[in-house]
C-alpha cells in the first residue's frame, strides 16, 4: 500500500516514529514526516498518509499521547509525545533491532565469505 | 488485559464518531496544507503545489479509510450501517413490515408463552436442595405403603442418605375467627430435613418428636401463617387449637416451600407422625415414602437394592411388598403433564415454522423487486457474501421486531395461560417470563431470522448482472429456482397446518367423547360441602349420628331443596379408599388377593339426591340403624366381578379383619349403577356403599380427616345460590363446625375434565392460527403469481381464453400446491398422531373422520384463498396487460 523506495515494515515504522519523538520531543504528524524524510535523505520515502494509522495504533497501545496545539505557521495541529511506557518500548525495540541487525550482518557476511 | 482495553477503546469510538471524524479531517487537512505551502515556497503555483502535496500524502480518503479501520471496529460498524440501511428499507415498506412483524410476533410469542410454562413446570428443578437426588418409593410408583414396610425399607437399605414418610392429615383450626378445615400432612421427623429447606422462622422437628405422646407440635406454611396469623413474627412458641387440641407452633416454612409436590399438594401444615402400634402393620397402606439418594449411588443401584429387600419381605409376608418402585420425585410431579406440554411445545414450534415460511415467501417476492438494487451493488463491487450479510441483517432486524412484539404477546398470554390452566398441572404458580425465557426467545429469534431469511437472501444475491440491469429484466417469467422454493414453502405450510389441525381435531373428538360419558349420576343442580365435626361437641360418636341425621333433615326443609343426603367422600373430588373384604362361604383368599372395593359410607337420601339409580334391591333407609342388621349396596361392577352368574342380593360380606372370631356380616341389599369414582375417563372399580348410621368408624373416628360428612343437596335452580342458607343451617347447630369444599357437582365434573379441555383449547387456537397463516400464505403467493403473469394472462385472453379457462388455470396451480402439501401432511400426521395416543379418549389417533374432515376444511380454505387472486386474473384487460412494461 505504501509506495516506497525502501520497503517500510510496520514494526520498523513504529520504531522510527518512537525514535523521532524521543529525539525531537512533542511533534505533529507533518513534522514527523519531514524528519523521517530528512534523516533518510529521501532513501526511505513513504506515503505520508500511512503515518496516521500508525500514530493511532501507537496511541491505542499507550506508547504515545496526543494533544491539540497550534503549529509554527498558525495551524491547528495534533502534537504527539512519547509516554513513559513508550520510552520503555523504544528501549526494548531498539535492543531487539540491534540484536537482529547484528545477527543479519553476521549471517550475510558469512554467507558472502563462503 | 491489554487487548481488552484496546477493544473497549475502539468500541467507545462508536459514540464519538462525528467528533473523531472532524478531528481526523482537521489533522489531515493541516498536513496537506503544510505540504502545499512548502511546495509553493519552492516556487510552484497553487494548483501544482496542491497536486504535488496530494501525491506526497498518498490519497486523503484512502488514508481516512485505513485510519477508521484502525480506530473503530470495522465489523461492528458495518453491522450498524446494515441496521441503519435495513431500518430504512423496512420503514419504506410499512405494509410489508407490519404483516411480517405481526406474523413473526404470533409465532414467537406463542413459543415464548408455552416455553415459559414448559420451563417452569418441566425443566426447572423442584424447589428442594439437590432435588434431582430425591426419590419416592411407592407401590407401582404411586400407591401408598404400610408402616411396617416403610420401617423395614428404611432400616435395611443403604442407598439413601435419609428416608421419610408422609401421611394425609387435616384438622379444624378454631379459636380465631371462623373455624377452618385445614389440610396438612403427618410427617416423620426425618422427612423435612431430607428436603434441605430451612424454615423461615423457628425450627423443624428434631429426633424423638415423632414418638407417641410428643406429636402436638405443628409447622405452618407461609400461606397459612399469612392468612390466619397475619404474618405474626412471634407466632413461634404460640399454642393454637387444632381439632380442639392444643398444638405448639414450632416454625414457619418459607414462601416458596411446597410439600408434598404431587399428592396432597394443598397441605398447609405439618405435624409429627406418631406411628404408635401401627409399626407392626403391613396393612392400611397410607404412607408416601420420600428418600434422598446418597451422592455416589445411582438410581439403578437404589432400585436394585429395594428390589432385593422387597423380594425378601414378600417371601416372609406374602402380598405386602409387591411392585415397589423407586421413582425420581420429579417424575412423580411432572410425569402426567409431560406429554401434553411437549405436544403443545411441538405445536407452537409448527406455528413458528409456518410463520417463518410466510415471511420467507414475502421476502422472496420482495427480493424479486429488489433484484436491480442487488445487481447495482454487485456491479459496484460488493462481494456476494457482503450482500447476503446485508440481507440477513435486515432479516434479523425483522425477527427482532417480531420478537419484541411477540414478547409483549407472551407477557399478556402467559398469565392468561396460567389463569386458564387446570389445577392438575403442577407448579403453575412458578410460571413467569424471566431471563431464561428471554434467552430462549433470543435464540429462537436468531434462528428464525436465519431460517426464513437465508434462502431468500441466497436467491436475491445470486443475480445475473447483465440480464437484470437490462431494462426488460422485469415482467418476464420468474426464475425457476425461485418458483420452486416458493412452491415448496407453500406446500410445507399446508403440510404443517394439516398436522396441527389433525392434532386439534383429535383433541376435539376426544373431548366430546369425554363429555358424552355418563357419570352414572346426574350432577346438574347438586351442591356439595364438607362439614367437619372434629374438635366440636358433635364429634362424640352418639352425638355425631344424631347430628348428621338432623342436619340432613333440616336441610331438606329449606325452600328450593329437593333432596339431601351425605357421603364420606364425594366422587371425583374427594378422597378415595380401597378396602379389602371377605365374602361369606368362600375360602380364605391368598394374601394380597382379597376382593377389593371402593369404600363409601352414605346417609339415607344420597342415591336419590345424586339420581344414582338403585337397579335391584332397595336403597339404604333411615331404619338401617345400629339396632338393625348391617346392610351394604354394591355397584354393577362389583356384582359382575365377585358374583358372576349369581344373584348377589342377600349375600354376606365383611370388612372386619379375619382374625376376629365373629366378624360383623353385612347383607347385600341392593345393586347401584356404576358411577364415576376418581378419574373421569377411568372405568369404575367395584364399589360398596355402607350405611353411615351403622358404621362405628364413620361415627367414632376422632381424627379430623375421618370425622366429616360431605353433604349433597339437590336444588331447584342454581345450586350455588343456596350455599349461604345451607351454611347457616349447619352453623345453627354449632358455630365451631368447619365447612370446606363448597362445590357444585357441575364444577366437580368440569374440573375432572379441565386438563383435556385446556389442551384442546390451546391446540385448537394454535391450529386456527396455523390455518390462517397458511391461508394468508397461499393467498399471498397466488396473488403475486397472478401479478407476475399479467402479461401471459393478457395474451391468453386475447388469444381467446375464456374467464373459466383463466380461473381454472390459476386455481389449479394453487390447488396443486395445497393438495401436495396436504398429502405430505397426512403422511406426517399418521406418523405423529400416534404420539398422542395416551392423550386421547374414545378416538383412534388415525380417526378417519378427523382426517377426512380436516382435509376437506383445509382444501376449502385453500380454494377460497386461491379464488380471490384467480378472479382478479380473469379481470385482466389484455390491452392494458400487453401495453404496460
């Protein structure tokens, strides 16, 4: 459903959003989208709309919370911020991700070597 | 628990839908706006910037759809949407909706009402603790037991936690207001505790209180406590007067407590049973034995044990321990009514099926006109599953509306049912519409919705896109499949209706057969009442004889009284004693095989009052007193049974124990017509009538259940109007005489027939409803078919078909269905009516008259229902028919 240059897995998108909110503090959907684009240097491009169901999902699970506010250019916008359980989740997810990445690297490296 | 919280969160969104939609709109719009602004800053014009923003964002509506799915519960939302849509459809077709809802309401309401009865009477456990472990131990499952046998069974068995016995008892309660004759039971100390019901006030009997000398204690029922003691909370410990004796109130049972549940059901007080010297007696069977099975003992094991014990005792005391049966208590209580209630439940089930069939072809007819809607939906990409779901939701909605209306119907019908139900149906006082009934209703409703809705929904959804969307789709011949289904539905309706009508017809025939039974006496114009002397000065033997005679003489002098007499137990309504006797000059009979007769004691004037003919010999006269030789009259059955080919007149019999050296011989002085005894439909047993004034027991027995006389009075005009003056005549002797059971003999006879009348009435009503529904069904189908075939009929007429031809064409089509259904129904009825055998009297379950009559009735109704649409068909104007469409 998302037309991207790099495939974005659901879990990955969750992790990216959580990390973004940790790094930048409370942010609206547009801001999160911009940040992802900026960091990935357009390598990872997602339909920005898909961000919203993901934000809702994270909110339902209690990892982020939202509050209406006003954006820099004076627009009514919903600001998302990391909750305490979101922070915990981020830690767990990061660890998980790193373990996975290390495993993949080892696996792929060995396969290349053989 | 996490998923539960999320589920709740998502569920709650339903109630905030509008606000959440608004929020979402704002949030997404501001995002897209921000993107567009950014693009414009990069130098695009507004239009380009917006388009680019749209691309980057990736479709606002799609995003919203994804978001909604994440936010709420898509299944539920679709369901609610379907309901909204369904409601609109039903509101748009009020005629269809009203007829369908009413039809369903009839079916569902009748089911709920009957189920509430079946549930309360048959399904629910009795109101005792672990009632399914309670059993009775009785001769042949219902006859009473002798004291010594009870004691042996109790002491020799090990299958039971406890065993107890109950005996008939009654007493005059005096000392407060007017005296009242109150029915009760004498119970062993073990009996009440084994039921596991705690008293509301006070305590139960404790060990030793059923020994001789300590029996002047009483436990009251809630009803008696309320009625006679105004619910006095300090009643425990008080002394009340029963039969002139002081009794201490030990306790009061709770409101729901009833004992015994199947015999002596009107008992309102319980006293300890002191067996005294009866503990060695294996005669005078009067006890009902109740027992609680041990936890780990199966009914079959208990039966085997009792069989062993009684076989042993039978060897030792021949004739005393035969046919002893252990029966679950519940079977004693509901065994008699099970068959008729299940029959009624089956009947309402049929009514519901017919209602479903009617609604189903209404839906089928409508689905034809909705074909285009379905085609459009399918063309727009709705999967068939989704269309069926939409239609089923509509049907469930219809069923739910029908159920609500049906519940109203049941709420009104159930109390009416209870009010009409005969006293012989146990536990009617517990019938109500409660959660269980509503649950049943919901299950029936859901089932109904699917049953009548699935087939039409499958049909409606299976549309051929191109054919339907092409304009000529309508008016052509109707799909074959749909026709077949509709024909099947109509035919089954007729089959079901026919079965119901035959059931009802058989009940009607049986009822009239019962009505035409001659009771042997003439009940019209006779009033009866029990006058009890217990606890009064008239109780003394010599005074009692004088009192009974003077009472009857004084009643005879009342204006409008034609005749008066008295008897110990009134036929059909009163108690019934079977008594063994011996015939002079015959050898000693084998144990347990003595001649037996129903034992009546009468005052002079009884036969005249009841118009019970003395066929040979003479009536009992006033001169048959203690100074004259003992006399007895016998009924025809006794004459045939015990003196076949002989003249019984002048023969001698005795009821005295053969141990006595010189028994009192009674001379047979007359033969009386056979009269009804206990059950209306039962053939009479041998019966004897002894002279009251010669009967020491009748005149001397102090116990209140034996110290009363049932006065019978034949009056001119309505007997009920005389009850006041007769009561006053009684009380002119003594204010303390208790009067009870004031009944006209017509009422007694009506009560004896109440159960078959009730069953007949209900079955008749259900069959009537079924007939109407079936007629409406075939009428609807034929009207629809005529409407669809207007064009064809127009062509036929323009080609020269006469009115008669058209009439015949349409009627034949309908009649083929009706007759095919009826034929199937007759086969079904032949199979099913056999189940009614036990409920029928004087008519075979395959009674040809009923079968023919019902078939003719149903055919005429079908003809009439066919004729109307057929006549309409003959009025088709060929020009109009060919031009339209």
